[in-house]
């Protein structure tokens, strides 16, 4: 990160992050005129991102560590935690992608040369660099249950058609290509095709090894956030406690029916459940802003989701290797306590450790792990993203997410 008063170097993390953060929905310095008092801010989006990244880490803790412990307790606490995590599957990533699509609405209108560099190349670069990190760390713990490359063929497959648990990054690169290519087509046609793709993938009608199926399923929500951004904004503005309660009951009722009927893989069920979850997530995030202490922490966390996303899995793998035998060998009283609090406690520890490690990496000059190194362009090639921005003392400053930009249709 550049420091005020210093000459800007060719590797400019600020420039690369400026472009990346809008679509990844990270925080950005305030650029241009400040919003008018009372204008719609995106604080609810930051809060939703913070909640979603907690749920992502929690799910991985439950599935990849907690349920692997050899429990010998008389109550089904592990099963309860597992069921809780499963009920939120339609919420976590669909909400993330909906918000990402909203913030991508302005970017897809820009020239291809800008989109290729600032979006597509950046996302794939981040996937590739952290794929290397994950592969090295996971080689140390080969029994950890997650997709990892074990040979050259695995590497070729996972950097092309079957992404690892870092799939969100490569999905954004692909989604930007699709969004840019289809921007002139009617929204009903584009969203209808994305719905059919999501429904087919979730019903098992398309081959989806690894996390490839996730790419098929979540394109719908990225495009919906992009094409239906005004509707999502109206939903946020119209949120009330009554709407959240009704939405929550409707979502839980729908999920209960799906469970009873065994309809999880019925055609169209998953995208419908996810759409209900997105409505609940948006409305609920707005209402959570009433709880100022909680909202402040979730909002701040929502502006720092990238380092948590890319760092948490290697940390979890190492903790699993170190703690599995210890936890499995505990007596029943200790295991009862552990079964109650471990998912939440370990999730908090991993998130805190991820942010701590991120700060240390930035201070040691490893900002290239979190942004595409971009050579200084010639003046004739300067684009919209190269305009001067407020220089921040740290990469993840405590600034609000950018105001949602209006896009003509």
C-alpha cells in the first residue's frame, strides 16, 4: 500500500484493489463527491457479507472438523449442528453473489480491456496464487477432507474446470465474462437461462464434480443482483421486522417441506429456496442494523471478507490435524461441553487468526497475495480505475462500502 509522500511504485496494490473491490464488495476509499445526506448507502450489504463469511467458515468447521471427531456422548449435539448448517446452505453463497452482482452493474458497462484486466485477470490471479498456497499446506495434511491437488492431472483439472474450495474467485472471473457478453440481451432471457442451469445442476442433471456444480448454481444470483439491482434496493428500503419474521417463517417452512418430501434434488427447488433466502438475508441485514453493537462488528467484518475466505481453510486443516486426536480422546463431560461450543468457538478463532495473518502479510510486503500486481500504465492507457484515490494507511480501512452506482438500462 502506498504511503502519503512516497513516490508510487510500479506495483501499486491500491490500483489493483480499487478495481477488484467493487465486484468483490470489499471496502473502498471514498472517491468523487460524497453522497448526499439521506442517500442509500450499502451498509446493509457490508453487514450481510460479514454474516455470510461467518456462516461459510462455520459450515467448513462443522463439516470438515467437528463431525470428524469421534464423539461418545449421549445427546445428538453433533447432528444438531450439522442440521443447522445444512438449513443455511441456500443462504450463504447466493446472498454473497447477489451483492457481488449489484456492485458489478457499473463495471460490466466498461470497455472489455478494462474488464479483462481489472476483473477477469484479477479474480483468476487470486484463485491461482491461493491455489498454490492451499495445495502446499494441504499436502502436509493429506487426510483433511477437502478437494486438493495430489498430482499433475489434479492441478490441471483444478485450475481449469473443477475449482477447489476457492471456487468463488474463479466463479467471479467466469461470471464477469458471461455478464459482459450478455449485457445487451433481455433480462428475462438471461435470467431464465441461468435459472434453468441452476435448477439442472442442483437436480443432478449436469455433471458437477468438486465445486463445478456451485459455479452452475450460483450464476443465477450474480446475474440477478446485476440485472435486478433496483429491486434489491427497494427490498432493502422496504424491510420491516414483520417482513423479516414472515420471510424467516416462509423459508423455514419451505425447507421443512423439502426435508419431509426428500425434494432437495427436485428440479427448481434449490434456486427457489435460495431466492427465498436472499430475500430473508437482505431484509434481515437491514433490520440487524438496529442492533448497533452487533451491526458495527458485522459491518466491519463484511469489509474484510477476502482474507478470511482465502486463509481460513489452510488454518482449519492445520487445526484439524493438531486437535482431532485430542478431542476424540476426551471424556464424556469434557466432550459434552466441547460439542456445545466448539463450532462457534473455532469459527471465531479461525476468523480472528485469518485477519491477524493478513495484517502480518501486508506489513511484510506480501500485498501481492491479495491483489494483482499491475505495472504502471502509459498515460494514454489510463482508465477509469486509475484516477487518484484517497491513500489509506492500511489495506482494509474502516470505510463504508461504495454507494451503489446507478446504471442505465
